[in-house]
């Protein structure tokens, strides 16, 4: 369950916050466990994520493909730059579609909580500002989907 949600655009970047009814370690785990990622890392649950090559270590990462099954998928190659369980993830994502570059962005995800609730903040930087609202919608749906995994 999502207890609170917000969206902002500081300096042309994307800042999303969610407060989940789940402990910090569980929310963090959902970002680094392939069995969780395939259930929520997509803007639309009707179009499931296909996650592969998960390697949870600095320099490791994963590949996520998503979108309608009858269309070429959006493919994001994510590299973990820093991992500080259960407080912070710093990642670099490279999005492509049909092999063509779409964008590269840096994602800083932080987790803080008190017992059974977690405030999670995602700051996306470096992506082109012209499709900020599209990315906000995609990430917004994706982070809302995370609540379904958390219970």
C-alpha cells in the first residue's frame, strides 16, 4: 500500500517520492531480487517486465525489457554504481528501443523508515528534459506497481 506520493522537477530532473507500508529492508530487497523485479519493474502490470542478467554488486546490474508483447520492447540496461543496503542504490540506466539509443540517466534511490513504513525517494538526473513528463508517468506507474509486490 502506498501511504503518500509526490512528484517534482528540480532543475529539470525528476524527483519521485513514495511512502510504502513495508519495512525498509523489504522495499530495498524488491529492487535487488529478480523474483520481485519481474513483478513490478514495468509501468503497466498488463505488460510484464522481462528481467535478466541480475548481478547485485557494484559494477553489476540487470537488463529489463518491457512494453506490449506484440511490439518491440523498451530495453533498459542498468548498472549498479553503488549499493548500500538497505539505504541507497545508485544506478546508471541506458534505455534503447529496437537497438536505437533513447536516453541515459542516473538513478539515485534512497530508503528510510521507521518500523513498518518506508519513504523511498528516486532522483533521476542526466536524461533529456524534453520528455520529462513521459518519464515521470513511466516511473510513477512503475513505483505504484512496487506496492503490489510489497503487499
